[in-house]
C-alpha cells in the first residue's frame, strides 16, 4: 500500500483520537479478565514514579506532556518536557489545552439534561427538533440517540474540509487556520457525503453528529449551545480553566505550542497552537486542563450532573468495530483484562491530543494532554508503526489505572496492537 493510501486509511479508520492501550486490553472475553467494573486498587503509584513516567514519554520523543492523577483520596499533577521546542519553555501541569472530542461528553451531557427535563426524546426523529436541517425521509429515521452514539450513518465533514491531510499535505490546515465555518456549512458537508451505514445499523465516528447535537441544543434551549454547556455544566462544577474559545484563534491563559507531524509525510511539522476552532464547535472546540477533566468525569460518572436514568442511557454502548472500545452517548467504555472497566473519552485537534479515563469503581483517574500528534511513521502495510512514545504512554496508563497489575506488567506492544491504537488516534476531534 502506498504512503498516501495508508495515510488515507489511517485518517479514516475509526476516528477515536488518543492512545488507549493498557496492559490486558481485550477485544473479546478473556479468561484472565476481572468481572465488569472490577479493578485492582491494591497499589498506587508514587509521585516520583509518576514524574518518571512523564519524563519517559518526553524522552521517547514527545515534546511536552501534562497529567493529573487521582488514586482514591490522593491526587497529583505534573508535567514533563517543553511547551515550545524553539525556546525550551517548560510544559506546565495546568496549561490550557485543546481537548478535541472530549467536548463530545460535555455536549452529550447537556443533551441528556434536556432529556431529563422532558424537552428532548432520545428515540424521537431528529426532524422533530430540526425540520429545516432534515426535511426528508432521513430526518424521520435518524434519532437523537443515533447522533450521540455515532450510529446515524451521517458522514464526517472533516475529510472534506481538511482533504489535503489524506494526501499527506498540511495545505488545508493552513487554508482553514483562520476561516470561519458556520454550523450549517459543516452539517451540509456531512449530509452531502454518502451515508456510512443505514441509520442505527452500524457505528461510524462523525463530528457532524455532534455539530447537529449542538444545533439541537440551540433549538430547545433558545441559546448558543456553548453558552448553555458553560452555564449548566462548566460553571457549577467550578471548572475555572475549561471554556469554549468561540472564534478566538488564541488559547487564553498559559498554553503550549501544538505540533502536527501527519505521519512525517510533510517536509516538516506544522505548528497549530493559534487556530480558529469554528470547524469543531460542540464536536471538539473545548479547552481544558487535566485537573478540570478529572473533576468533570468524576462528577458525571458519580451522578452529580445527570439523574440515574439519564446516566444509564449514557452508558448504553454499541461496539466500535476492530477495537476493545464500546461507545455510549458521548462516552467510551474500555474493557481490560488487568484493569477492569474504564470510562471516559479522548480527543485530538491538529497538534494537541488529550485523554481522560476513570475506573468503574471511581477509585482511579488519569487525564493527560500532549503537544505532538501523528508522530508515528507508516509501514509498508499503510498502518502507523510502533513508536516508543506509544509504549511509554501505555506504561503511564497502566501505572495509574491498573494498580499492581499495571505496575507488574511489562508486556510490550506488538505491531498489531500499536497499529490498532494508531488507527484509533488517527482522525481529528
């Protein structure tokens, strides 16, 4: 397979964004797997071990990484490496970071609050709320639930807006750096593409679904969806460093540069810390910090934001083909043999990637952000090859989320495992 064909395959394979590869991750029932929701919490990582794990990610080739950890009542945050490779400015633990598709959990939570209030029905046709967007039969068949769990069949717009990326070129990233995209434009592009599947009959990741979900919120709340999410979720939780930048291309507050390698296809990396986020909106425009993300997911999964019935709906998952991940309503479920069940989400925009996970028993959490994306090289099969960064991120995840099982495991990622996780982190948002 050629490099260009392989890049296209990598960019369209699955669409989940960040590395999720823990010791014992399973794709089917494993004889060593613990019962669902159970994890080994007999060991916690020391602050020194966590510092060493972050330094190892940096030394493997990642310019900078920031992380926040909770193990029981114990919390820790730290950073390693640099925020700027030119000046050597250090990375900070609480630097503001573009978190991409982690935004989707916030958006889904907001929609589910409207479900609880009786203003939205999950299984009602989306045409009922947005008749102008869906005037035909398609709007009768697609439901709000299908938007939120990516089974609508509506294609993603990003491979049209950023088409050059599928050819190994940063040209469309440069062209769209300061361009303003309306929700109607993005939705129209997605709807004009061939459907990925019949409504409800398959899973295909699509940012278009969540831009539509944002417009649904606008319709039923009477206000901009970003404002509603801020008022109902971000402010009540006291997430002081979490916000929608709207159309400001700068990241307010201290932050790092954002380096896009695009699998080393271009002659040099692109730098995209200054970037108008209108292409991502309620699908992926949020800025946050690892500590704020831990607080959000703990509150959400602990029942602070949704009633029991709505949270149960959010946790109803569908299979993600070729992965150990299942997808609920804006929420990922990862089954692992050694670490039990994990819930959360991941995200990436050009040059920045983030991951937030919480154990099912609520005792362990890890959120982190990194400032270099698509750093692997493509192999002859067109898939990204294993990179030392992948192994060190795996070690970090296992150390925090798997307790003694993760610390004791020295299982290396083989090429198949890294190819799978690299596909999962391929697309933006």
